[in-house]
C-alpha cells in the first residue's frame, strides 16, 4: 500500500543503511539498520505507520537531500 508520507525507500546491506525519500523531496539515511528490520518494513502494508513505530527515533539518521549544503547526523 502506498504511503502518504514515504515516496520510496531502499537499503544497502553492506552499510546497513536505509534511505527514505519523502514526498516532500527530503531524503534521509537511517544508519545501522539491520537487514531484518528493512525486510519487515518491506513486508508491511502500512509503511508510514510501521516506520514511525519501528525506525523513527530508534536509529541515528542524517538528511542527504540533494542541494542541502549541510548534512548533520542526528541520534
């Protein structure tokens, strides 16, 4: 099911990095996300709700939106 907030997402298993692209155009990398967690998100029907419950606030992240001059790490 499409998310009203999340446009797309991907995962790099070598770096354990999940990329979330929001409909707003902002792009974030969530760091040290286990592949199991990514697979769980991929299998859920409610991406935004699942993301808010299982990833947001639990993993360090940084904004990497193209054109953003400053990339800060948030924990």
